[in-house]
C-alpha cells in the first residue's frame, strides 16, 4: 500500500471518529425532563427565513418548529376562533429520548369579558436551545369558562329558511334570509353537509346563538323544489 492510500485511509478514520464523537456528545448532552423555554414576540424574528416560517404557520392549528443558529423556535397555534380573547399558554416543554414534548392549553375569554368580534388565530411562540430531536405536541387542553358553558337543554334553537350563497370559509357560510345575506357559523356536525350544498340552493336550517351572539347552524338540509 503506497503512502497516499495510507494517508487517505487515516484521514477517513479520523473524520469518522470525529463525526461519531460529535453525535454521541450531542445525544448525551440532550436535556431530559423539563426544558427551559422563553416566550418571545414576533419582533424577535429578525431573519427573513424565520418570518416566512412564522407567517406560513401562524394561522394554523398545531405545532411547528424551525431551527435557526443556536435556537429551536416552536410555534403552537389554536387555529381559528370566533372572537378575540383567546390565548395559547405553554404549560411545559419536556425532553424525551427521541423527542421534545410540548404541552399547552387554549384559554377562552370569560363570559363578561369585552372582546373583538372578529375571527382570530391565537398562538404562542417560544424558543429553546438548539436540539436535534423532533418536536411533538403533547396535551393541548381547551379551557372553557364555567360562565361560558351551557347545558344543551338550556340552549334555545331557532328555525330558518333561505337561499344558500356559499361557504365564507371552512367554519362559516352565508345564507340569504329575507333578502339579506346573513353570516352563520357552522357547527362541526354540519360542516361536511354545508360543503356539498350548491350556490342558490333553497335550504332550511336550525341554529342557536352562542355566547357572542353569533348564529351557529346545527342542522341544515336542502328544500327540494
């Protein structure tokens, strides 16, 4: 074996050992159990790639992460909410063998709280030290104020008919009632049904008023002409 081959072989061995040592050190130094985290605002996103990642995911429900320099940025979103007053609270970040578990809860506004009467997309952004483990969402609890909760038997329902205009988004639609286009929220039970109704179709429906005086459809069907 000539000298060049020997040198090449030695270099390959040294590189392999260095890589193995680095990986082993990172794995051994990974924090197990509670991990310190910092809640940050969007003003901390000073890089364009961070801003782009945030803007792509801020309105979505779930957990998203982005590695940048010496930190891992984690975004937890609650998705669309009917009004303001909702917030996402990170309760803990826990290091596991192969993952980082993020636990959170969604806080709902109190019944007597004055909030923005518009769709909102609450989320919370945190950062932790750089870590190669994948980020997963653990507990994600939706808290509802006792003042906001109602027994189904206490909810007054109303009947209506009109002309279906179409979906405004995945959670709401418009129906012409008494010659006026009227917005309605859609309950989970009727979203799939409403998505299949064609424009200008006559419909009859049942709805109730939620705590924010929004009309929420719980039943809807076509009127055959």
